[in-house]
């Protein structure tokens, strides 16, 4: 991760864009305080994991939820 002042970033903008496109992150500072970060967008758009594996990992036992709710309602009425 590179850290540059606003003045340095302005002077090296094209070089920074090249570095960012190769996966590097750049932090820009003003008066020694971090004010901005530049990062490649392909890292920011990571895909969420597939729900298929999660669904397959669920083991169903007993009655379905809807059937359980109906049975409990019927038991409460009588």
C-alpha cells in the first residue's frame, strides 16, 4: 500500500492509475492525515458465495415448518 500526499499524488497521477490497475491500493494524505483511498474496482466487486452449497448443507428433519405451525395452531384451539 502506497501512501502519498495530495501534491505527490497529483504529480504522479498516471503512475498511480497504473499501480492501482495492477492491484495496489493508494492512500492520499493531506497535512499527514489520511483523506482518501484509491483501490482497484475488481477487488471491490467480489461475488457473494453461492447459496447452493449452503442449501445442500441443511438437513431437514421432522415435518415442514408450515405443517408444524398448522399442527400447533390446531392444538391451541382445542
